């Protein structure tokens, strides 16, 4: 399984068009990169295994209801992983510098979540290209579930 | 395998001593909760599978070196998952409200990382107990790799 995973990831990386072309790595201000995902129970279980985070909010309906939710919720940090995933799929090799996260609404298993990443600052300093992105997750079209910002180094002129 | 995972998690949750005792859920200011973990290549592969984040920084040594690192790095958001993991293992049912993350140094596969979580503000408002934690990851004892803060709701007086 390990070898299959490595092969799969190897294919994903190859198909991500990793390029040394700096021009291609500069995002346009205002362009919004979007990705939609439904987090399943299997995702919650797999994320708990790799993060070792077995907060009963994610596995025990009664605990989730005691906390004011209608059911078990998806780990916030798993939902937030959509941001570096979107950024790195568009800008392979991007390095994360900071991320702020405000968890405003719960994400329930099975809900369709749309993550939006929008460059709000792009600048070049010496040989590095920096970008700051507004990062948001929405459900049902317009309910903000996670808000925040990410700053990244997108490219290096060292070819 | 899915059923085994669920049984494992069920045991973990049972052993987490989920309690409705509010007193037990209030952290002491200045107490530092610590956890040490070494992230393996298998962790990076599993995290990539569940997050769909296959940034070549984590799989392609040349890409990592082009970005100025000496080797492939662990996903920052995987390392940062130590914070909710520590908080929820001490305060089962804790709800994350915000997290700030500054990724200051790379984490390489195989490095021993110590996460530290320290309550800096604890307050009770209506039926909820809030806490703000300083959240840091260190390597080699004193090299700060991730800095930030988390704010949480730790307990509900609705028993």
C-alpha cells in the first residue's frame, strides 16, 4: 500500500506541472482559486490517525451536541488544509509562511465546502516572489465557515 | 480496516476520560502542556492522502532544495495539528475558535518536534469557559519552528 501511495503521489506531482518558469508562478490579484470538497467519515477517521487528534467532538454525537452542535464535526484543521492544497496545486513548491484561521461555523460530515483563495498582495523582493492570500471556506454558497489569510513564498529566481 | 480504525478510535476516546466535570476542564495559567513527535515519511504520505496536498516540497528533494531547504519538509499544517491534538487530549470536547500560525523554520522528516501549549488567558462568560493558548513548536530544544496562538471554548455548563 505504501508503494502504491508513493506511485500515486508521484503521478500527482508529475501532473501538477511543476515548472521553473517564474512568470507562471505569479498569481493575479482578484483571481479567485476555488475548490469544493465533501469531507466524509473516512476522511475524519484517516485525519485522526495521522494527526493523533481524537477529540470526541469528531466521534461522539453526544459530546458534539453538548458543545452546541447538531452532530459530529469535521476537524477544523482538516478543513483548513484546503488552503495550502489549493495554493500548492496552482503554485507547486509554494512555501507557507503564515496562516490565520477563524473557525466561524461547524463543518458537518457530508457537507459540501467550497474553499476560496484570492491573492490580495503580490510582490517581488530580491530573488523571491511573495503573495498574501485571503483564505475562506463557505457552505451553502454564502455561509462563511473559516476565514483567514495565508502568506507564502511562491517562487525563487535561482534557476 | 475501517472497522479496526473505528474500534481503535473508540478505545482512544474512552481512554481520554471525557468528563462533564467543569473544574477539571479549566487549565492553569503558566502550566505548559507538552508533546513530542517525530514525523515519518509514512506520516507525510498519509497526510497528503487525506489533505490531497501533494506539494512537491514534501516529495521531491530537488524542489525542496530549490526552495532553500536541505531536504523534503513535513507539511506545516500537519506539524500544527499537534496544537489541537494536545488541547483536546487534555480538554476533550474543546472547540477551536481561532489559530494563528507563523512557520519560522522547516521541519524535516525524522526530526523530533516538541509542541508546547500554554494557557495565557482563561475566563468564564455565561455558561462557557474560554481559554487562549500560546502555541509553539520547537526542535533541538530551543529552535522555534512554529509560533502562534489558539483560542478555544473548553467547557459548557449545560449538564
